[in-house]
């Protein structure tokens, strides 16, 4: 999917909607069964296992671990986004992929000062689509050498 | 003339100086967001701004989402707009219609005093202090419907 600029992918995690620039997305996997080696997890880094993807093994991150969220879906019912990063491909677990939307269909939400001073929320970006907020998913917060934990 | 906005939330009655009330809205959808300060887990959207919900109606221990009957009082604070969830029946009353009592020392940081009106005691909220306590983000205090302080896990474990 790399090379399709101007679009964003919408997905949900624990009932919260997120949006991600499609430029980051390599592929969406709906089937996780048979691809995951959970013995190679490192939960301190949010890594729940190693994912077999195109004959390579890449880390699978569950963002809920860092966001303090709880997904109601079983891990094998969840979807996987394979993302490209500075250190190669990696993958992220999401509950459901809603679809794509043009980047210009979102407008930036105004973040109140109360949230700007919250340690975890500081620097986060929220956009609105039809007056509903979506968190902007920033991959560098979750994986990579520039990872900046919320 | 000054006045208070009076409203009910849970088993308690609250008052907010009218000058701090921006608007009362109804039927807004609430949205959960991650990583919010302690005591806040939902927002509503008003004029493209995320507005934190401070007081909220609960059914048992759970927040009721998307309730059409829910009212939200939007108030201004030093930390931006905040929303106080309230039950139907909110009203605006001039201060001379009731009895204003301001304690020399506050029982709680967020209560300025008490406004007595028609046999009910309305806790006068200091919105700025309330927001400031929440902005600390340590979970040591948040105002729930019971109006009580909620100790965070560390404090509870320490038995304070």
C-alpha cells in the first residue's frame, strides 16, 4: 500500500478509533493464526511475539500495552497492520480495520490545555471526522530507535 | 447581580458561578481516549475542541454512553473548557435568592463554599482548582459523583 499518498487508514483499538497515514502501511493481515510465535515476546517493549511475514520474521507490537487499554477481542480475532520503519518492517495488532479515508476528510481537533499538560497525552494529535475524534497513530511512539513511549 | 448555575449529579448538588458557565448542551456523544489525566476517560466534542468530562453519571460503576438525556454544563477554566455531567433540572439562580456560606478553611480544595437554596445545599465548585488537581495526573484526587476524593492505588496501599 506504500505509494498511495493522501489517504489514511482507520482502525479501532479497545473501542477507540485511530487513524494512520497509509504511507506507513505495507499490508493488512486479517489472519494471524499460524503466523505468530509468542515465545519471542518482550512485553516490556510491547512485543507480543514474532510474526512470519513474507518469509521473514518481524516483531508484532500490541499498542494496548502502552496505551493502558484492554482489547475485548481474542488475539486471533484481531487484525495486523504490517508497517515499514527505519529498521525494516514491523507489525501492529489492532482490533478492526474500518477502512480508508482521504486525508483531507479530517480536521485537527483542538486539544485543551488540561490534556497538553498530561504526561502521556502531551504531543498527541487528535483529528475529527464528522465531529468524532480519532487518535493519530504515530508509529515512532511504539517501535524503532526513535521510539518515544507515551 | 451575580448568579449560580445549580445542578444535580448523583446524590449531590453543585453550584458553579454563572460567569464561568459557557453553555449547557444535551445529547452529546461521549468518546473514550487513552492516556488522559487521572479521573478523566471520556471527552465530548464542542466546536472542534475536545472537552474533558469531569462529573459524570454512572450506572453502577459504569459510564453510560450516548445518553440522549444527559446534560453537560460547559464551564471555562484556566485549563480550557470542561464539561460537568448533570441530571435534568439544572437552573440559574441569583445569589440573593439563597444563602451563601463560604468557609474560612475549605473542607476540600475544590469546594469554595455552599449555596443554600430551597432547602438544598449546593457545593460551590472551584473549577480552576478542580482542573488543576486533575492536571497533576497522579490520580490522587478526582471528583466522582459522590463528591468524594478517590485515593489512588499507591495511597490506598500506603493506608493513608
